[in-house]
């Protein structure tokens, strides 16, 4: 046996056992704590996950609820809008039917009264006198009479009576000289009796015609009877309401559109029509004399649909802005918001928004332009108020300075409205817009709507507001007036904001371009004219595409690296995780958006087939409206399938009339219009909307027009010409002018015509659509006759230019030569800094020299050329 341990060894053994036991307990406690901590962490992790899941579910539910609510609100808004449109269409149709029935009743009453008056007149008419009998006492035959006539003409009267009749007797056998002389006197008496009878018949016919035509009292009675029948049948016709409506239109059209700071009534009226503008409150109150406009976070919506969303709107004093965008994007609606002061505009800025023509009144055109009494009185009143305020001693120096600046501006404005120079300035403006001296003295009620629109435009230029808003100002102008207005607006020293489809006009007027981006609902500003805008935007999109492609390439490379090395414990994995963090940071900071070009519509007119030339021949044409001057005489020309003719000339010279004569709608006074037997023609008029039914959708109208076309084919036809999607199902009264024009172009293409007659086709189109129309015309295999004031379209498609002014003359030269001749004639080149841009053509033949006399429309100074094209 082992010897017993010594006491000190035993103590050491016990101590070691105690230490081991303590270590064991400690390790167990450590393990237990670790397990508890692990389970707690797992518990908390699971709890956090559950909380996150609940939060995500709640957020998803809220999002879904919000989306459902939003969809419900949108559906309710669309439904309400649809109900409103249907109610409006029904009311309009009922009113239209009532007016038709009333007009029918009025016509019937008018016709009945006219017949009654004519029946009474018939009893008063005189019968025609009886024709006198032909005297022939000696029984001369026709052969003997011919011999006598020949003998009398052959024998000279200087032979003497006896010798002459003896010679005559020799040529008329069987008759004596006395019988020949008696027959001569008898025939002369017959001729005189017949002439007297014819004169009596003419007198009786004229007297009866005078009885047949109604006098003034009878015409007034007929008109009164027709009016009474119309009012009785219409039922809902309220004379007082009509008078109030006329008064309201008169008040608005009398250019009460010079809007100063008001109580917001105009903006409220605009909101009642579904147009609402919201914006961020300015950081500080603007100075009352401020002349710049700056609005941030501007949103304009139409019946809940945003036209622009959180955009920045700004205008600076002295700049001329061209406002461009696609058809239907909301340009006119945004201009209405500006004109109604639905956005914050400084008080010192007065606005003139040209929205409608001048009303038909007893005022002359010259007086209507000069009449600024209300504006002058308002300026004088404000001057008096400020002069009274200047005497207040409590005003500090800054307030005194502000009042002095405002007074200076008001005195300048009063000088602009000075009555002593008003007539000269108004005459200059009216003359530039095409008003002759005689026409300036005509009453506005005697003008057509287009000429009254010129009066309104002349008034806008005469008043010279601080901010002038123009929506398509060239639509009602001839080419000479467009050239003059272009030169006048290029010298505008205040603020100008206009919508215009003419690129040439924008190039020569604008200092800035404001582009309405329909895709992003934003406003983008570019310095320079339209060509500069196109080039700058193209360069910006190219740079943006390069940046987007570079970012996409970097992201792709990072993702591939992370996928390959982002896992494990190697050194490459650390780099992969670093790349992943960098990628996430880059994605969170935002990437460059891929630029998207707005799709341009490409359409074409179908190939009509070939016809032997000439497809239309005009010979010795003369025409003039009844009671009016003769528009042209001895006009001869021919049109073939390769004709590309542009008609230019002043308004009223007969451009549209010539198109109607070619189309067979009017009959000339003299001459012939001989079309080919198989020739088909189609026409686009200035009033193109007249062929549409505003109560129908484009799809229904097209199918009603062409009953042999299926619904699917009708959709395809409309889609080819830009009417697609939901627009096909919208009532045409809700479509914009450009959208309606696309429907008409589709209708023209379906007719597969050989000859296109286009009368001002660009009035309702945006610039992209005008370019598409130019391409379609260039690719068309038939003939084209174009009436337009758009010089860019003419330069693209026209091969011949015909001046229609007191005849039809062919101009030798292109449209740029023509424009320069007009500018020289109007003496606009002397103080003009900007020359109109001409398209560069490589190896182009030299342009023919311009005429020595400029082609003035008004002075009759058009170059003399044969009236044969």
C-alpha cells in the first residue's frame, strides 16, 4: 500500500479539487449564460422579424388602401367628368334640336309670307304688249326681199333717188322702181315698230321685276314674322338672357383682359371650369414694383389630371418666350392660369391675354384700337393716390423710394397712352396688320371674325401691357401681316409669352424657349431661338444618354464582381463586399434617367395611281362674287400629279375661292375648269371641324362615314394618323384642335384622292405634326395645292409659288426670296439685326434674282408675270 500522504500534500490535493470544481461550475454557468444569451438573441430576432412583418403588412395594407382610394377617387372623377360631358352633350343636342326646329318654323313662316306677298304682286303685274304684225301689202317673197336688200346695199346713195331706184329695179325683175321704194319704206316701218315693241316689253318686265322684289317695309315684315315664329317655337329663348350673354361677351371681348391684381375672381371662375393651380408659398413677400415672375412647385391640373407637376415657372423682364409642346399637352390651359392670375404675379405687372376677337359694334376699327379710356383712368387714379401718400411724413426713406419708383413707372405708362399720339400709333399698327385706310374707318360689325381678331391683336399691341400673352397670333394673318408682326414683336421690350407653331416666326421673335415636357410634366427653359433650342436639347439628350450608358456599364460590372467574389472568407470576398456597399450607395444616391424621345407621328397619304396629264385644266377663268369686284380674269393653268403649288396673297384676294373653283364648289363667270374624268380630289379647309360631328367619338364617326370598314380596321386607320387609345372613345367636343385635325387627315387619306387641296392646314398643328405633314406631302405621288402662311412648310414642300392678288401670277423664286422682297417693300431691313435663316443646301443651284419691284399685296406692286402657271 501507498504510504499515507503528508498533511501538506493532502492540503494541496484538496485545494486542487476545489479549484477544479469551481472551474467546472464556472464553465457550466458560462455555457448556460451563452445559451441564454443565444436564445434571447434568437427570441429578439424573431420578435423583430415579426414586428417588421407586421409593419410591412400594415404598410402594404395602407398602400393598397391608398391606391384603392386613389383609384376610386380617379374613377369617381372620371365618372363625374363623363356624366358632366354626357349632360353637357345632351343639353347641347337638345338646344341644337330646338334651334333647328325653330329655324325650320321660321323658314316656313318666312316662305309663307313671301308667297302671300308674291301672290298679291302677281295681280298687279302688267301683261306684255302684243307683237305688231309685219306689213307686206305687195306680197313680196323672201327671195325678192333678198334681191332688194342686196341691190340697195350695192347701189351707192350718191347716184340720186331716181337713178338709184332705177338701178335697183334692174336687179329685182318684175318690180317697178316705185314698188321697190315703197317696199323699202314699208320694211323700215316694220323694223321701227318691232324695236318699239321690244322696248315696251323691257319696260313692262322691269316694272314687274320691281314689283316682285320686296321693299324695305316688306322685308322688315318678313324678318319680324320669322323672328316671332322662331321665338315661339324655341320656347326656351330668353331675350333678357341673350342680352346679358351678349353684354358679358362684349365686356370680355372689349379687352377687359388687361388684368391687374384683383380679388381672385378670374382664378375662381377658372377653378369652376376644372382648372386648378397650386404652388409653393414664396419665401418672402415680393416688392410691389418687381418685374420678374418666379413660382416654384407649380402644379396645374385639369379635372384632376396634372398638366405640370411641381414645376418651376419663371419669366424675366425684357425676355420674349416661345411656349412649345405637343397638341393636347395643356399649353392654352396653362396660359389661361397665367392670364387669370391663378399664380402669384407682382402687382406692377399688368397682363393682356388675347383670347377672343373684338365684338361687332358701331365703332370703327381705328377707334376700337385707340379706346383706352379705362386704362388711362386707372393709371391716373393710382397716380393721385400715390401723390397723396407721398405727403405722409410718417413714411420712412425706403417707402418713399418705392413710391417714387412706382410713380415714375406710372408716368411712363401714362405717356404711352397719350391721346395726342394715339391715332398715329394705332394707324401704324393697323396698317401693318393689313388694314387699308378705308378699312380702318369701317365699323367692326361689318368685319368677319378673322378681321375682328386682327382688331383685337392691334389693340393688344397698342396697349403695350407689361406681360402680353398670345396664343397662335399668326393664324388669322396673311403673309405680309405675319412678316410685319414678326418684325414688330422682335422689338418688344417688355415680357412676351406666346404659343406659336411657326418655327420661322419663333426664330425671329423669341429670346427664350419654354418647353412643356408632357412625359415628365415639367417646364424646361432654353436660352435662344427655336433652332438653338432644338440643337441644345439634342446635345443634352446625347450627353444624358452617354452618362446613362456609362452608369449602366459600371453597375453591370459591379454586379458581376459581387456575384463572383462576394461570398467566402478570402481576400477577394472583402473586395466584393466593398463593391457591394459602393453599388448600394450609388443606387441610393440616384441614377441618371434614360432619355426618352417623344415619339413623332409618321403618316402618309396612299398612292392614288396614275392619270394622264393634265389631270385638271383651267382655261380663260374669270370670277367674282355677286355684287363684288372681279377677283381674277383670263387665268389659265394646269395641274398634274407632280404639281406642288403654294398660293400666297392677302386675305380676301381669292386664295380659298380659287381652291373652291378647282374643287367644283363654285362656278366661274367665264372660262372652263376641265378635270380628268377619273380625278378624285379631297380638301382640308380652315373650318375643317365642320365635317365632324362633335357628339360622336372619332371611332363612331369614322365607322358611320365608311360603313364597309370593320371596327378593328377603323381603329387601325385612326391609329395610323395619331388618334389612338382612349382618344378614339372620347367625344370629339372634348378633343383639342390638333386631335380633331388628325381625324380629318385620316378621313382625307381614306378617300385615296389624286389631288390634295390644303387650305391653312397648320393652324391647329404643333411643329412635330407639321414636319410629319411635310414628309407625307413630299412622299405623296399625287398633286398638292397649298394655301398657307407657314413659310417653313412652304419651303419644304412647294415647288411653285403663285401670288393671288387681282389675278393669279407665278413668282420666280423661292419663299425666302419672297419674304426678303416683302421686307424690302415694307422697309423693315433698315433697322433689323436678325436675318431670317435659310436652309443650307449643298451643290444647290443659285437662286433666281428677285424682282426689281417687291411683291406687295396691298399696293398692287406684285411683279408682272403672265397669268399662266
